[in-house]
C-alpha cells in the first residue's frame, strides 16, 4: 500500500500573485487515497480585483487536461476557502498543478495583486456507500 503524500503547496503560502500563471507540477501517483482537502488562503489583496484558482491534471506532467479537475470559487477578499478534490475515479491523472487568473477593474493601478496560497492535504477517501441527504429524501 502507498504512503500518504501529506501536504502539497500548489501555490506556496503567502505568494504574491501579480499576473496569470501556473504552479509547479506535483506527482500524485503514490497517493493511496487520491483524495485531497484543498485550502485556498488569501492573506492580502487590493480593491476591485478577482482571483480564479483551478487545479489541472496530467497523465505525464506534460499534456494537461482541457478542463480543470476542480475550480475553486472566485475570490475578491481575504479569507480561506476549502473544497475536496477526489481523484479516486481518475487513475490516469498522475500529476496536478494549480493555475491562477487575476482580473482588475476600476480607475486605479492596473496591476492586480493578491497574496495567497493553495495547500492540499491528503485525506481518507470519500465513502461511496453512504447515501447523501438528497438521495435519502428522493427515496421517500
């Protein structure tokens, strides 16, 4: 059985983002659960701007998916957003990386600035046996 990967910093903590970009590729092929808690933390920003962060996958670290595996909610302010990335049904995905896009509007400085980080922590797999509330309600 594989060991847990622990934590991955897809965007290093308190990284200053001033332009669209891609993070480094991380090999997740040794992940035993292929399930991650994603924690996007924005520690600083200026007004009238937005940050879009997504996670992309690749079988080889070279060719990346045409669509993101996960798109986090658009950010405008400081704070932390958490989401689950479950790749247990995507065995072809061996590498992941973050992509960020910045948008700025208004009449002041044209350069957007966010200080943020995206940390992934491997967690136990999601149970496929437990019905969700929606399924339980539909069965009534």
